[in-house]
């Protein structure tokens, strides 16, 4: 007669998993664990069942201390006034104007140079002040919307904006005015289509574009442009 394989003991299903595995021989225990693994339940097994070892959680590495902010001396010319300042090198021109000088006319819209609400004039040219650093403009002539008026008298362009109701909520108006001033000075306000093209970097959520164009056209017709006879 051939030898019969020893019968596996019938585990006591009333105990814990550890007790249950203790009743199995090594071969049966390995088979049992493989079946559990294939069923995706090994995460629920106690550490003693899995060999008495548990994976150590990675130790938290201390984060590197932030480098101290570096203040850079600079002299900026804003609206005809000279400001000798020390400003953090990472400060944008927009944040410097608003937070350090209190010139809050320039607005922070998208903060990505896409809406034009932060437009200011640097040496007569329009730029998005959110995309440039304050320390980059040492000695430049910076004009914000607050600098368009002279001695309390609104500039003709500002008065035209009021007459044509070229703003509604007013959030984009500062950028629109600065951009329009440059558009006129550059000689890019000869036709309606030209104005639309050269003002396209300034967005107006209220949709006051026709009124803005009308205001610019009025000033173009009444105020001589530099270089014209």
C-alpha cells in the first residue's frame, strides 16, 4: 500500500489569524499567505504574521532653511519723484508700486501679464509691471495712472474717458489709460482698427471697448501728436 500524505489539521476558525497560521505546517502557511496576497489583503495582516518585521516609515528630513531675503538698494523715478529705496530683489514693480509707494491705481489682475490691468509707462513705453522686477528699473522714468494728471488737472485722455463712459467697473481703467497714452504717443491711433490692434493687450471684462476707442479717437483728433506739424 502506498503511503498516504498526512492530513492537514483542520484549523480552528474561531481564533485569530496568528493562531490559525500556527496550526498549519510551513508549506500550508506559505500557500495560505500567497492566496491572501493574491486577494490583496496582506496589508491587513499583523506584523507578526508577515515575519515579525515592519517597514519603517521614511524619516522626515529637515527642510532646508529658507535663504534670507536680500534687499537691494535702488533709486527709482516714479511720476517725477525720486525714491531711494532698498527692496527685496524678487519684488515685482507692480508690488513695489502698490505696497511700498501706495500707488494702488495699477491693479493686480491676472498677475501673468495677460490682462493689462497693471500697465504702466517706463521711459514712455508701456509694460506689464507684474512681469518685471523693481530693481531692474534703476534710473528709469516710471509713470503710473496717478502721474497722468498734472497739478490736479486731469489729462485730456482722462477727461475723454469720462465723457465717453469708457469704463464701467473701473478695474481695468488705469491700465487702459496708460496703454492709450502710449498708443497715442507711438502714433498707433490713426484708425479704429489700428487702435483695436495696439490696445489688444488690455482686456475689459465689462466690454467697454467701443467707448474706449471713441475716447482715444477724440484725443487723437484734438491733441497734436509729438512729431506732427
